[in-house]
C-alpha cells in the first residue's frame, strides 16, 4: 500500500520529477478526496498544469527555460513519455520513448523516431486517417515544432505508396497559403497505419510582419531571369517535335525564401527556364525588388523485335527493338512498363541520335534506326544495351518500374556536341539522359555502364527525395548517383573507369569510392575529400557549392558500409532511404546518416551488425548524428523517490509517495 507524505506548500518550485500514466486532474481529484492511488507511478503533465494555472508566471517561466536548455543544442533529445500513454482519441497509442533530432539552424525537429522497433504512434483500431494521425502527433508535441497552426501551415503535397506496403506523406510548409522554399515534413507510416518516422526541414511560424504582397509580376520575373540567362548561355527555341521530351520550358511560382534564421523571410518568384534542350536554370527573384537572390543550373551533370549490333567493346549484342513501317528502331518495348494500348510508344526505352550537333542548335534528334535487323552505330548500340541492364537492376532488385517508378519512358540521346566539338560530358536533364562522345578526356560516355546507371539514378533521386542540387544536398544527390553506378556495375568501387583517357586520369578512373583522393593531392582536379576535416566550403558559383567535390566524403562512407556488410545489404539500406522518403529536399550529411541508421535498423534490427557498420562508416568520415559530433548515449531513466506536485488556486503542494 502507498501513503502520501505532505512535504511542501509554496508559490515557486524549482525541481519536478513526474512519472506515470494517469490523467493529471484525475490524480488531483483522488488526492483531494483521499481516494486510493493507482498501483503504478504517477504522471503529472506540466503543460496541463501551466494551462490550468496561468497566473503562475514563475512556474511557466521555469518550464520554458528548461525546454530552451534542452533544445538549444543540435544533439538528440529523448522524450521519456509515460509508458503506453493513451491519447484522448482511444484508437491511438504513443511510444513511451521518442527521440528527436533538431535542426541546427532553427531548433525545429529534423528527424523523429522511437527508440527500439516501436512506432511513434500505434494505430489500434484504424479509425483515423493517416493525415489526422500526424497532426495529432504534432499537436501533442506542439512546442517542439514551433508551429502556431500546424493544420494551416503544413499542406499535403504528395502521398506515396512505398515498396514495403507503407505510405509516405509529404507536407509543404506554407505561410498565408504561400509555400516556403525547401521547407517540408515527411511522415512515414507502415502498412498497418502506424506512424514510424518523421523527417523535416521546417522553420518556426513567421511573424505577422512578413510581406504578403508583391509588386513584381510573374511575367516580369521570367523576363528578369531570361535576360540574365542570355549573358550565360545561348537561348534556342526547342523544336516542336522535341517539346514532348521535356515537362516544362518555363514556369514561375510564388514562394517564401529563408536560408538563414538571422534573415527576414522574403517573398520571391522561383523561375525555372529551359533556354535549350541542354540546360535548365533555376532563379530566386525578389517579388518586390526584382533582385536576383540566387541562381544555378538545376540539371545534375557528370561526367518487340530482335536486332543486333557491335558495341563499343566490339561485342555483338542482341537488342530488343521495334519494327515500324518496315524500319527497325532502337525502341525497347519488352519491359513490364510497356503500354501497347496507346498510339505513341509509352513505357519504352528509346535511343535518339543528335547527329553530331549541339542540342542548343535547331537540331532535330531522331530515333536511331536501321533498314535491317543489324545496327551499325556502336555508341547507340552500347547505350541501348546498357539501359536495358540498368532498368532490369532497378526492377528486379527494388520492383521499381522505370525512373519515376511509374512507367516513364527512358530516353537517351547520343552524339551530342558542345559548341560543335565532341562533348566530354553526360547528364540527366530532368526528363532524359544525354551522352557526349567524350572529347579529348573520355571515350564515348555511353561506354560506361556505371556512368549510365549514375545518370539514371539522378532521375530516381528526382522522383523520390528530390534533393536540391547545391551544397550538401547536391553532394548527396551525386553520392546517390555514384552509389547507383557502383550497384549496377558491381565488380568494383570505381566510377568511369571504362570511359576515361588515361593520359588525363593517371589513376585510370574518374572517381574511386574506396579512395576519394584517387592517387592525387589537394588542388588536383582528380582529388576529392574523404573526411569532413577535408570538406570544401565553396560558394554556389563554384560547382554549385562543391557537389562534385564533397561527394567524396559520402562515397567513402558508402564504400565503408558496403565493404563491411556487402553490396546486397548496402543497396537495401540506400534504396529504403529513397523509397521511404527519409530525406527532405534540403537534407544535409547528418540527415543522411540518421536516415541510413533508421533504414538499417528497420531492415536488420536494433542491435544488428549492419546498423553498427553504418554508424562506424559515418563516424570514420567525421559525420556524426548531431552536427558532426559523435552521438550521445541515451540517458537512463531517472530513479529515486516519487513525488506529486499539485497546483490548486494560488498555491503549490508537494507530496512524496512511500510504500507502507
């Protein structure tokens, strides 16, 4: 039996230990009426106490100060909630051990999960919609998210069915109905409707002084961008017959822009413009002054019949082709994505040639064709054959049906020149892939299976987590692309070894994921950093903030994980990060570590060697789980004597519970 010992009655208290799982006010009623207390320890919800006793400014200040101390650091905080606390809605059940990782800039949650294998909220009777579940969670921890009206500030943007039968819901943060660039929240549910993980990049609710009106029109913003683009590249009208290859030639949308908590949010136009088939630019233009705040190239760049043809390795390849009006075309309609019930090819792999012309000219790429079953262009044959292999890898390994996971045509264009000369580049345009013939530095880029898989994977990233192509998120974009290349071409950890000219690449490869230094030294273009202490803090104007440089750190971590647990398990972890949308658009290296740890935990268990291998790899390259430092261990539960704090009218009462 328990007895209550009255200890204190005073107007200010500085220490509180609260336990248990019953309603605060039920407890106070029992205490007041001298009813028997429950056998379990008692919980006091300080938020309810504050709300019920708003005159106690000192107590409220105490709790606010405590919370500030807890969240001022980027280190993870574990919230020890009463075990199996039942929410006011009877069909939801909270985890009793929730870990929150905070964004260093804004102090808002960026990664939330429950320790162990339990979900954040367990749906018991499936009466709630998934959306209501996430907002119930946000409401329960409202102060952590720092959103005044979550249901008005988070707008559902996308619902994705994940490959394991679960659901990911992406929410766009808005203010007054206008979206905030790069600020989003992704809620991940398992197939039972349990809320498992929340990833986010959000900012505290804007102050009312933030501008809501603009003076620069949409068309004026586009014109500002176009005039600046004229100084950077050639603007060419895209031929009518090729416009179907691209989704948009120009668009402008109104957004809020906030990249630094010390700045005031700016109302901007985000303008995307294609000056030609080759390039796609993104501009951030102040909607009231017309000033260009930021701009960059948005395209990642890098380096049913049967036909036959010799490829670039002098191998005779059997090809899946298409016969139309007596001609054989390099169109592969043999894949599960093919839809034969439409007039134009849909769900196919198709190879175009640009006939050794610039895509910025008024060129007219044509589908590679032959009057017989034999094809004579080894570059086109190689690309067609290898794209078949890349599609098969994603389909057979992850059940992913094309780049977008939804039967999108896979288009590759060969024999593209750069200002009339052989182009030493390959890239994903946001809609299709382009492969140059190599120039002096390379052999034709289509010769590299890993290069083709790299570009394909850029597309996969775009249609999953859509990492912004600048700074650390851009380096992660490149890191995923190199991961894709090394998974399809599994024999080694080299990228581009089949396309480089050894005279310019003494190591014999473009990048070596096992050794990002690539047998070179800092300052050499073949050298990449392998550790965060070598991180290159570059401006946006230089390689979009170092996306092709700092990728070396991510590549090294990828190699260390793969060499420890094997590529079969590595690919499962990385693809799960993409498929479950565990990264937001502006994710950084720490976010990537947290996402990989979560994926490894789900796939292999809390105490698995695979999870430890992930942690070891990121530690080895200097990427901690809290702003670059090593992770802090969880604090053990508090032990000691049990107390009850009661607030009644203008007084505080403190009791100690003792066994009798």
